[in-house]
């Protein structure tokens, strides 16, 4: 299971917690404990404010505005308008928020205190202004746009309007076609958080209905639980972004040298380290250009991670380090040799056709590379295991490096273990 799939599964489970709580009818029981209720009410305020600040600190003002909108909507749902406009206000929040998210994340990132950022905010508020104008001036059109019908208000008007689902679907398309990979993980979590958000909208509409008279304190409880779930999802997502910013190598996507150093300081007992070097990488860069060299680094990193999991780190340049702990240490040589062999059979497809040369040769087969063909990429590996006499991890790395040099001197494309 990939890292992306794993966290999306966790976020989805958290997103359905409010619905599970509603299904178990825990709301009336929970509201009988006012101390816990009053404590929980402040959790989304603090969490959403923290998300906004963290987004601002990593130069993602779009996250800042999304968190600010959620903070305002949470307060609005806890303190709704009275009378006949309560339902339309909640409906407008439900339909307008996904549309505002579309505006916020379709525009490129910019500084918080700038004209472009102000323009982004005004455009994001446009859906709510339009819906308010329709409600006050042309209620018939408002009714038709929200419920796709001109029937007079009834019980169905206190259910989630079709426009809410349509706007959520539009945001789904924005997330799917988002080209900015840095923000996309947060967008995925934000999309998942629409599940508890729409649940909060539904409970708010039910409380505003003259045909249904639930206790308002129960509705507030479901709103708190929904926004707590939203806060947990988004807070973990942005903290994960922080982790990537600090510990992930930007080019290859695997953990960087700093992450490796911290991991090495935790090693004890039985473990093994493998040092991996891409064969003839400098010559490859000179022949095809640094852009193709970067693509090779990405391909090798992806291949190593696919076969070895999340124990692969970029050591520097064209070198990687693989950590084997516990009962996996004795099988380090076999796993690395199997990974090396599978990479040897793959072909790297050149993307930059302008830099290709007819005189180039495949470093593995030593044959000329005709246009339109792929290039074989191979690696040399040195493996060293920790022992009672090996000392700290630095000495194990040194032994793995020495084994790596033996692999390169012995013709490359092989795995050598320290003895």
C-alpha cells in the first residue's frame, strides 16, 4: 500500500466518524456532560487556527484562506441566524464553500499581503454574495438553482440541496486536475473532509426545519464532532507536508540525508546497511544532459522504493542508502541482488530527444543506442552488517562504502558484501 493510499484510507475512516456517532445516537448521551461538551467546542477553533498559521508559515496562503473559511463557517453553524433565514444561510454555506475552494486553489500561489491575495479572497467570497443576492431579490431563481425545481418550500428544502453535491463534484474535478503536486496531498485531505462538512450542514438544516424539532444542543454536538474530524484530517495533512518539507528529498521523493541521519542514530542490535551507486551516472549526465540525469535518479529511487519499501534514503548525488533492521538484516544481500537484477532488466526511456546523440552507447550492453530506444540503467551495491566489533553506524557505512568500491572495481552492476 502506497503512502498516499494509506493516509487517504485513514482520512476516510476519520471522516465517517460523525456519521457513525449519529447512527449510534450518541448525541443525546454526550450532551448530558456539559463539561466535556464545553471543552470540545473549542478544539476546532484552536485546530483550524493552527492549520491556517502553519499554511502561512510554509508559504501556502491557499491553505490559510481555506482554514479561515472553515473557522468562520464553524462559528456560523454554532451560532446560526434565527427565523426563516436560518435554513438558507446553512444552504448557502454548504453550496458556497466547495465553490470557494475551487476559486482558492485554481489560482496560483502568492504572498498573503498582496493585491493578488486580496483578489483571491474577494473572488472566493463571490459565491456567497451571489447566493445572498438571489435569496433576497429573486427567491424563485434561488429556489430553482438550489433545488432544481420551482416548488414552494417544503420538507425537502431542509435536506442537503442538489447544488451542494454539484459544487462538491466541481471541487473533485479541481483536485483531480490540480497540477501542483506540492499542494495535492492537502487537497485530497480537504476533499475527504467534505464528508463531515456536509454532514454538519445536514444536521444544521434538520434543526432549522419546522417539521423536525431536535434539541439544539444535540445539533451543536454533531457540528462539533464533524468539525473536529475535519480539523484532525487537515491538521495531520499539513503536518505531513511539514515532514516532507524537512525530511523528503525534493527531486526523488524518498527520505533525504537528514532523515537518514536521524534514523541511523536510533539503530541498535542487528542491522545492515546497503550503499547504492548508479553506474556511469556522470557519463550519462555528460551525454544526455542533467535533465535526463534527474529523471534517472527519480526512476532508480522509485524502483528501490517499490522493491524495498520505506527503508530507502538518498545519501547524496547518485548514491542511496538502504537500512535493514532486525530479522531482515541477514537477507539484505539477497534483497539487494534481486532489486539490482530487476533494475537491470528495465529500460529507461529518454525524454529529451534534442540532447540525444547517435554515438551514445548503452552502458550495460555497450552497443549503440538507436533513436526511439531505451537505455539500461544499472547499480552497484555494497552491503555491510553490524556486529559486536563494528562499533557505531559510521563504521558500518564505511564498510558498506568499501564493499561498494569493490563492486565498482569488479565491473559494476553487482552486489558485494563486506566480510
